[in-house]
């Protein structure tokens, strides 16, 4: 994207329209439409899609997983993922570019990792890659207590079973472990140590956070055996060295190894509908890596699993309801959306050495879970090596990860006197997805001050940790954004406890959209995966051979 600002970018895109239009029209006209039938279609390959594909594949069911993004293979010293210090087209998904006749126009559209979806009052950062959020997430994996879980989830879900069977199953699949002291005591992890000391001094509990990371990779980096990826915070945009048990190399790999699961990358679902005979129709654009449509596919299936992530699952369903593609969708669809209370801060203090480069992604966190109304967790994360030039206001790509990136680049980032602090927690604020006939788009609406109570408590805690000389910038005050979109097809409201959409035989929601707008002061992935594991146990038992 270089040094274009958004206006210049859109201007050049518009200028390219006339040049591109003749060939694009020809391209769109020639993209063939094919039809096929599948036993099970899963839309999306993140946590929900990965768990669903594996458990159905193991049950002997043929599954086709449709994923709009590309594969991102790693290996020691790979150059697969972009670097925060030199962002390029691999960061942003091609949906950010204007489309004309099936072709993305402008400079360098690409099937990059992230798509920020701007709503009214909130920007939801969504992933776009095989493995979903597991490639770009930090990997914090937390299990709520029974008290917190029961306050949010329907009583029909037995916490004892979740804690005995499903959370441990996910922990094993993702090889969860905490960082070893041998690593934490190195200069690269000074910021983690300072955070822990100051949080304890402020009277807060501190603990190591479970991560899906083989920390021996980080130690190998420090011995000079691999280029830095963990140990300089660069892994915020994907870990080039590997060693991260993301969904592509765990759930999806094992799913494909069953011989029953196919993952179709660069397959963007544009519409879902129910046919007159009750089967499901899935309209898909197969694209190249620039987003140009190579083929239109219409796939018919008796079982459709929506795992496109909260925002995209709900958008597809709300649109289908508004357009009459699916009639009789349950009341409450599109409602109950929550942000998990995400608050992303930059903490800087010229008087404190926080180290640079900063190793990551995350080592320590502090839970404050006693009061279910304002239960929250705060953590320190390595600040990605954003330089003033990499996150300059003239680039839009870093905004895919952190919409306030250009503004924070003017702070002390990279000087050894700044790091990132993140808080999240229980919040009663809820937004909704609404179809707007004027724009023909599904829009996300977030109430002003929806997270005000939890945001206030997180700020108090972070202020106590930063101390009187610390400067805290809440990026949510600049651009209110979340990495943790949840709900919209809420469990017990729109879906039953196993994700079956009420009154819609063969239609399931199995991803973040199923959550009750919160994952109880915990990062979402573990609870999403555990709830979907629970659902699949029962779906395999009761629905395979009947519905499926
Ligand atoms: C920067 C960042 C950091 C995060 N850090 C953490 C963390 O530390 N711990 C944690 O637990 N969570 C974290 N999260 C959140 C976590 O990644 C998500 O909660 C989780 O990935 C959601 O899982 P999911 O199954 O709902 O869907 P996702 O993982 O979002 O997967 C959905 C998939 O569907 C695909 N898709 C979407 N639309 C279509 C379509 N139309 N056609 C085809 N495919 C489609 C997407 O490309 C994506 O791959 C983070 C998220 C971000 C963005």
C-alpha cells in the first residue's frame, strides 16, 4: 500500500476503474458457474469450523470446508507472514478494495489476513485465512470459572462436563502451555516482568497465561538458530517460525488426515439460501489471491454449518432473512452482539525501561473475577515493532490489525519505554446487525458507551499498574474496536444448546456467533472451541444418520 492515504487510495482505485472495466466485464462474463452437491458444507475454517470438520470427519462424514482466505504455511525462518515494521499487502483482505465486475481494483488487492469491519460505533477486526483467528491471535487461552460461566450460558450446559471433558480436550488439541522462566528472565521479556511486578505491587493477582505455543521456538530464536518472530513481537501478524498450534496445523490437519474432509481455500461465500425441497444452497466465488473471481459455484447440501466467525456468520444469515432467501429464521437473530469488553491500551513511561525489542506474544495476566458483573482480565502484550513509518497515518493497512495504529505510532513505540496493555471482561452492552435496504448491506450497530462500566474498571486497574508517571492511551477512545466479536445467533435464543438453528433443519451455527455476547472475562477461542466440541459430541450421536 506504500504511502497512499485512504483518499488517494480510493482516488487511484476510481481512476483504475475505466481502464479495468472492459477487461473486468469480460472476466466476469467468462467466469463459469458450476453446481455440485455435498453431504456437509462448513463455511469458515477457524475454531468452530475446525472442530466441526474434525469431529464429523472422524465420524465418517464427508465434509467440504469453504474458506475465503488462503493457506499460510510456516516453518523456521519462513517469510509467509507480513512484518509489522514493513507492512505490505498481506495484512488486509481484498474486501477492503472496491469491486467491479468480479475484480478488485486499485493497487495491490490481496487475500490478506485481516478485515476490519466498520460498524456504527464499533470496528470489528475479523480474520480471513485458513485457520481463522488462530493465525493472527495472540493465543491467550483461558477457561472461565463455574460462577462466571453459569452467569452467561444457559443452565442446560453442565459446567462440570465442560470442565471435565471439553475444555481439557481443547487444551490438549492446542498443546497449551505457559512460558518457561528461562525465557521470561531474558532481556526480551523485560516488559512482561515489569508488568507482573507492578500488577502485584498494585495488589492484583498475577498468573502465567496458557498459550498454544511451543516456547522452545522462542528460546531457539534467542540462541540465534532462527530469525526472531516471537522474541521481537513480530508474531502479532502471524508467527513465521511456526511452533504455534493454530487450527490449520491441529484441527484442520487432523480433519484432512481422516480422508473425509476437504478444505477449499480462496472460496468466498456470498449468499446462503434454502431451496424449496428444504436443502441448503451455498453461493460461492472461487477467487485468485487478488480477489478476482475465477468461478461461481452453487453448492447444494442437506447440512450447512455456519462457522464464518461472528460477524460474517450473522451477516450472511441476517441478509438471507431480509432477502427472503431463508424464511422463518428465529426472532433474535442479529441481536445480542458483544465485544467481550475489549480495551486496547498503549502504556508509555520515559522513566521506565520496558525493553526493545519486546518478546511476546503474552506471558502474564491478572484476573479479577470475583464479581460476575464486572469480572475482567488485564494482560501485557509485546508491542508489535510498529515504527513511525510503518504505521504512518498515510497507510491504511496497519489499521486492519489495530484501527488506531497510525495514532499510536506517534507515541513512544519502539523506544523501550512503551508496551501494550489489554483488558477484556464481562459487559451487559449489546449491539445488533441490521439489514439496510438503502445500502443493501447488513450493518453492525453498537450502543454508545455499551462497555462503559467494564471499560471504567479496566482503566482503573491499568492506571494502578502504570502508576502516576505512566501515560495510558486507550486506542478505543481513538477508534472503538474489538478483536473479540461474539454473539448474534445466541445459544438458547436463536440456536439450541448444540448450535441447531431453531426451526431450520440441517442449519447450524457453530462459532463465535453462538456465544451469549461474552465469554466471561476470558479470551473467546477456548470457550468457542469447547462449546463446539460439546455440540459435535451430541450432533455426531443424534444427528448423523438422521439429519446429516
Ligand atoms: C488480532 C486478534 C487477536 C486475538 N487474540 C486472541 C487471543 O489471544 N485469545 C483468544 O482466545 N482469542 C483471540 N482473538 C479472537 C479469536 O481469534 C476469535 O474469537 C476466534 O478466532 C473466533 O473463532 P470462530 O470459529 O468464531 O471464527 P474465526 O476464527 O473468525 O474463523 C472464521 C473463518 O471464516 C472465514 N470466513 C468468513 N466469512 C467467510 C465467507 N463469506 N466465506 C468463506 N469463509 C469465510 C474467515 O476467513 C475465517 O477464517 C483475537 C482476534 C484477533 C483479530
